[in-house]
C-alpha cells in the first residue's frame, strides 16, 4: 500500500532555504513550543522526513492521533485529487452527495460495529473543538427546552475538549482556561476517581440545572486514562434518569484507535451516549469532524440553531467515506489490537528495567501512555535526536498514538530507539 516512491525535494532545499525558514518563524504567533531543528517536509505511513535537515523519523505521534491510515496514504491522495476536480465546496445551502453519503455511512457503521445503538443524525464540521461546540450547544438546547435553568455541564478532571470558548470551558487544565477570563458559566468538574455514588449524587442533586455531561472514554491529553467501564455505565444511568445528555468525546480515542470502531463500542448498550464527537482520524489529516446525536437530541433542534460554512465539504467527506470503509472492518480492528499488544509487551519490559523512572504503562488499543516519575521533556528530546517522535500527555506521561497501519518492524525499530533514549537519559 505504501510502496509508492515519493519524489524527493531534497535537491531544492538548500541551506539558503533553511535560513529563510528560520527567519519566517517570526511570522507566526507564539502559541507553540516547537523544536527549531525540525521542519517536516513529507511523510510515508509511520515515518516523517525532514529534507531540510536531512533526517528520517519514526513517527509515534501520527499528527496527534490523526493520520490513522498513515502519512501520504495513496488512496487518500487519489480521492482528494479526483474530488477536487469535481467539487471542493458549495456550502450548506444545498445538499451534496458526498455529505449525505458520509452521514449515512457514519450512522450505519456505528450501529453495525457496536457503537451508539440509537445514533440517528450527524452534524458535520471541521475540527474537534467545533464538534464539541456543537455537542455542548445541542445538549444545552435540549435542557433549556425542558426548563430554562437546565443548562449546566458536568466535565471531569484531566479532560481536554478543545480550545474554543465552549470546549475550553469544559477542559480541565487551568493553564489553558484562566488566561481568557470569563468562559461559559455553570460548568462543574468532577473527579473520575471519586466513588460512583458520589458522582451520581451530584448529578441527582443538580438535575434541574444540568443539561449535559461530557467525558472522553479514554482521556487523552490529560495523561491517557481509560475511564473504568462501570463508571461510564453508572454515569449514563443517572444521566438518563435525570434527562442529562451524555456526550462522549471520541475525538482522540475513536475511529479504531482502541481496537473497536468507537471506544464506547467496548461498553454495553445501556452506557451508549446521547451525543458523541469524532474528528482527527476522520479525515486522516484533512480537517473534518462530526457530532452524532440520537433522535431525542435532534428533536430539540430547529433550523438555524447551528451552522458552518465549510462543514461537510465534499473534499473532506470523500476522504472520510474511505476512512470509515477502511477502519470499519473486523480484520482491520483486530490488527490494531495485535499491534497494541506488541507495544504494551515491550513497554512493560522497558518499565521493568527502569522501575524507578517509569511508574505505569496503560492505555487501550493503540492509545498508550508510559507514565514517568518526572516530566519527560528531556526524554522526548533525546528520542527525537535518535530519530523517534513521541509526545507527552498530562504532566509526566509519554504518549504513543501511531498510525494504525504502522508496520510491525517499525514498531520494533521505534521502541528500540525509545529504550535507547530511556537508557541515555536515566541509566
Ligand atoms: C479528546 C479531544 N477533544 C477535542 C480535541 C480538540 O480537537 P481539535 O484540535 O481538532 O480542535 C482534541 C485534540 O487534541 C482531543 O484530543
């Protein structure tokens, strides 16, 4: 699948270009901390190349859990090229075949592969944070329709739901929230480590003021914490009894990453959400996202309640149809779990070698975290120097979210580098 030889741009990328790029960094706002010895020029499945600095990297980040089907996936490129010649954009003023087909596919495959049993409608948009904005608005609309005071939201410690004002309001990390003054009101952060009855009592007591509860079935940015199934089952039960809409944010953990099409497909039907959100892997790198709701939620929505100019554009939808068809296959999902086992087995061995530095190895499918005793910034840097890209999650966890199509030998090669980096920093 990835045998296509990429035309290399190396020859054109001279040292003068390097100098120009170094100057150009001053034209972007200073919201990111990026290494200044790396400029990505191309990718191929689970590898990234920096032709400017002449480096090849094994990529365990997949663009932060986005390129599930690999960088430069030839089929994705072909679909984008072909669709771009037919229609790129026409807005949501009119139907397009691509967005109708994608919406139907999301609903049908979700039900077929054990996801939300009453999924019925899709809102298409462009990014994870936007999908969550829609989810929060829809939950609030449902609550307000019952009672104008029923508009509060429950979120959880360690959550991450995005950077726009609504999604940010339900994001736990105070560092992201507090510089921006007033966010949306009536948000309560609960602790998933509390007893289920404590969480349930809170929701029962506040039921007349609560519209929705938002949770990632596997918390990603917060540090890779799979939420125990009995918690999700109990939370859904109490929410259902009190007409509080349950939103699962599957932006990072969805779309095959945990070895099922959706992370909530590991749960029994009674714990399925009222609303769930998807993004990242949905376009394999082309920006597209979706908010999926049941009929109950849809019934409280009216024309004009929400909208977007680009959402559901034919280019993104054409790619997403292919992504859905590829991921939603039993054999594809099984190989994710097999590869996940390779990762966890080896990471556990590394943990045994360095028990004073690595506290825990945990995760679900190919969403894995190795928690260190101290923030692993130096380790991430060392790994990069040795040719491996990894990212952190939470304060002290190294996160592994590679392409789901990563080859076994690349997993091994990458983990060899990781072990070497750990050795070099901690031995
Ligand atoms: C669980 C979760 N929700 C929401 C988002 C926000 O998505 P985006 O960056 O596409 O807005 C992310 C991004 O990392 C995420 O991991």
